[in-house]
C-alpha cells in the first residue's frame, strides 16, 4: 500500500506563477449552463485568440494525416515487414512467411562440402503473433550482440565489426559460446533477412519495437485499415468551444469533465479547460475524412474549411444540446500557448512584449494512435520556423527561463518537457524552467467550486476501471482518504493474478506453496523504476495463494507499490500529483503487466513443472538433470541448450564409436570417376541412409519400452579416419524445443539403456549390409540412385 499526496503549487514573484507540481485529470458533452463559463470567450474575434500568426483570420484549419508515411513510426513498422517479405494480418496481430534456416558455421559448411550435399535447407513456415516474433528476434539479436562484443574485446578492436571471421570467433569464445554465436545468427537471419546486418548494427531496435508494439497494438489493429487509405484528417482549432470541450466526447476522456456529465466535477482540471478556452490555447482533433466531406456536402477539405470559421458554428456532435455539430472526433492533442521574452524585454506577462509560440503536448487522449503527436510536432515546427529561430539562448542552450506559459495550469507533461520536444532538432541542451501565468484561472476561482474528495475519487474510479480492463495479469485499486491535516491522499493496492486450465496440471499443489515461488520471483525479477533506479522485493509473500476455482488453477500475489515506485512516490511527485499520480502509477503497472507479467507467470510454471504438478515439465527436468551431471556416467555425451529459468531450446546427446576400416571401396559403375574411394569418404556419402537404418534399429527397444511411435531426430555429425585400421563416427540424437513428455521419455531410455557397444554393433551391421547390397547388385544398376533405393526397400 502506498499514499499519493496532493501538493499546492508555489507562486513566483510578480504576476507569473511557477507550478512545481502540476496535477492531471476529462470533458463529456457540455450543458448550456456550463457554456456560460466561456460565454465571454465565445465572443472573441480571431485576432483576440491565441496563435494569430499561425491561424490568420481563421478559427479552425485542416491538415492531412498520413499515418503510413516514411517519416512516421507506424509507416516504418509496416515497411519493415514488407521488406522482410512477411504477410501480416494486422487485425489479428499475426504474421506469416516461409523461410529457410541456413547453417553458417564453418563446421556446417565443411560437412556440406565433405558430403557433397548442397541441397537447399528444408523450408520452415513461420506463423506467429507479432509480439512473439518481436520477442524471439530481440532475444536472438541481444544474445548475438553480447557474443559479438566479446569477440571484439578479445581482439581489442583490431577487426572491423562487419569482417569477423570464424577464426576470430573461435579464438575469442568457448566451444559452447561458438555454438551459441552461430545458432543465434542463423535464427536471426532466418527471421529477419534481408535486414540481418541492419539489426546487428542496431541491436536494441527490435527490443524497442517490441515495447512500442505492446503499447500501441490495440490502436494499430483498430486504425490500420483506415491508415492505409488515409481516411483521417486533423482539425486544429482555437475556437473557444472546441478548446473547452477538449475531452467532451465519448471516445475522448481525460480529466477535464464538466459537472453535467457522468463522473464530471468542478475540478482544478475543469478550471484549466475553461481558462484555455479564454483565448489561451488550441486543440488538434483527428476526424474521419469522408464523414467530414459528406456532412458538409463538398469534395475538398478546403471547401469544408471555408464553412467552419464562424464564431457561432459548431463542428462537433453534442448529445446534451440541440445546436451541436455533425462530426465526432477520435483523438485529440492540446497545443499550449507560450511566449518567450528577449533579454531586452520585460519578463512579465502584463508589460512585456513577448513572442507567441504554439507548443504541442506529448500526451494524446485516448492513448495509442501512432504518428498523431509526431504529425502535430512536424506541423508546429514547419509553420513556426521564423519564430523558433529567434528564441532566447544561454550559450548553446535554449533558455527556457525566458518563457511564460499561459492558460490553464494543469499539465499532462511539464512545460520544460514540451519545449524540449519542440526544439529537439534545434538544441541539444536546455537550461532553466518556464514560468506559469495563472491569472485567467485564478479569476475563475470564485465561480467554480470544487468538491475535492468526491472529485478525486471519481477520477480515481474512472482511471482504475480503464486500466483494470487493459491489464492481463494485474489489478489495481485506489481509495481516497483525508489526512488529519485535511490533505487528501490516494491509498493504492495492487496484485497479480495468473490462471491455467485445470487439465494442464497433473495435481494441485499446497495452496501456500506459492510463497516459496515469491522468493524466486523477487530474486530473479528486478524492476526498473521510472526515475532510473532498480528495485527488488516488489512481490509480497504473505498473501500468496494458489487454488482451484471453477475448473481453473488460480495463482494470486499482492504487490508492494512502495517498492515499485520508490518511498513516498518520489518519482510521481517529480511529474505530477493527485489523481494523475495514480494514473501514472497505473501506467507504470501496465508496463510491468506487459513486460514482467509473462516472466512471473513463467517462473511460477517452471517451479511447478520441476515439482511435477504441471504437464510438460519432463524436458525442463531432464535439462536440469543434465546440467547437474546426473548422466555423466552414461556412454553418451549430453548437452542442454538454455537454462532452467528460460527453458531449454534443445537437448543433444552424442556418441563417438569406431568401426573397422575396410579399406578401399570400388566405385559404382555409374560414377564418372572409376576406381576406388576411401572407406571414410564412402561413409560420408551414404551417411543419410546409414543414419536412418541405425536409428530404426537402435530406437526399436526404447520405443517399445516407452510405448511411442515417435523417433528422435538424429544425424551423423562427422566421420574421421585418425587410425589406419579404424574409422570414427559421431552419432547425435536431439530433443527439439517443443518435445513432449513422450519424446523426453524416449531420450531418457536411450541415455540410460543404449550402450556404446550396442551402437557400435548396429553401425557395423548397417554398414556391412549396405556394402553387401551394393556388391551383389552392381551389374544391375540403372542410375546413381538405384542402389540406395534398392537397399532402402530391403532394410528401411
């Protein structure tokens, strides 16, 4: 549990005030009584409103909105998958392509040359969720990058990044790391070609895209089809009524709702909206282009723009009033009015001249339309180039202390942050803080009464409901309480809940056993706080329980908000306070829900797999046993790729045997080069046939013991002739990452019961059988494949 406090802003000297803590909070359709709050503002002429240099004599302007442009995040994201040849179903959030896994290691290339096998790798169909694809490729590229950096460090930068050879890799890495280097490169190349080198040079781009997709997937799925056809446009308006109603629509809720609407209140944020409507700001709305054209009966946006300039004209729909407009907006972003004052000008809102500038907010309502804020920033920069070129400087830095912000004091983001966004392409450094002028808002104090406790709780309830509907694992609750000093606080509680179908479990564990898993979670999962610090111990063990409920297994743990955001919510105080502090906590919890939620669930699953309660834990347990050396007594050399926390990608077992060298083998009559060939070369040439028959014989007994129809994948890894009278063969069997318990049981049966003596005898027998078949039928060969087909019919 944690409390978020509300702090009163401090005032600066003179008329301008500085707000060190700026609260957040939403507008529904306004009533006629509430419109009286901006009646005087509605009579203002265009020259009396904000941003006359931008708007001229217009109250509203319309600009295009191309979401899939090359300069937008969404456009780049879509083009990336097109470049890689994926077929993306945006509505379902899935992608599909057929790719090939090519082995790039020198060992694989050498084996290919030795066997004269240059056939194309078997095509693999990739069909998965976009989020899963991004997670997999992120894992591959980050692991590869870590190993590449190790190679570069070993050679002390004497090699170029793009010219790393196999010798460089072998010299810098262990044998296991070499395998991991090529495995991750091959998997990455299979997934992202032809952009492999692009992502190798930018290893954090894919993880950043994964986070961006998590945050925007819902809106992208909803808006993508319209974006393909440029179905939306943006209306930028400084009309007092449009500004007043900035969150006054069913799809757009923030914290400025008037009292007439459900959940509305006379809040500080409502006063802020009224102040902005008194000629101190503008709002950009996204609307449907065709709806706009149809409602105004024209074919061009210019035709619409001419019809929407009158002071009495309403463009947006309002179900509370009769004289409303026809269009309902989808999203909105505010533009704040600021003025900067030259060094020779008085830094005073009353007597200073100042230069007006429109500064876009970075937060939109509702959240999640990619490219919207970027488009408004681009428009603001393009239309204000001359104004932005003459801003006050302190050395090479933008001097934000010479700026005053007008209108409402409520901020989604601090004014300094917004200025830094607008001038990001022009300055690298920013000094001092802007000043807040609140004269207009202060004058409204006597007419707009606040019921703080009710207002805050209503805000909290609305925020709580919105976020709880978005969480997959988390739940949050906020209760407003009044401290003895009459200061309102919000008490926050949070929890995580995980669910599995009962049929996925072998048995139900002790309900309190989840407490032991909590220790593991706190040890393995450290949270990055928004203030740049890290925290552990954020999951409580005192209320951890796992139970069966209505055919499902439910695991629930409570969270420690204080550990998650810092004592007394320090990082929230730096950004905001009050209901928006709660909103910021909920946003942070959403990030944790998306990023750490699946990790916590996996840790719980791994624990109960090891304990035998969850099905499918056999491969995990086998991997752990191999790493613990429990099969070192076996004739097999075994290796597990992965770890017990993230799972095992594969498990391999190999055995090297020797068989007698029969000397020279007479070449078949169909081969152009007559004469003889070495026995070891002959084994390489017929390795596939030898492997298939050996696998069939060696796995017959274990398959019967396990009761399975499956075979384990196997291959002859190499053939060598270190001694004149013997040939060495390395035979390997493998468990793939998706192996079920039956295949694991077969692997265990092989490890425990198939000996080197048995493998040697089977390989000798298979080789002799094939040699005999070739000798007997040599005069009857029809073509180069005839012997193999005949032998296969007899023995396979």
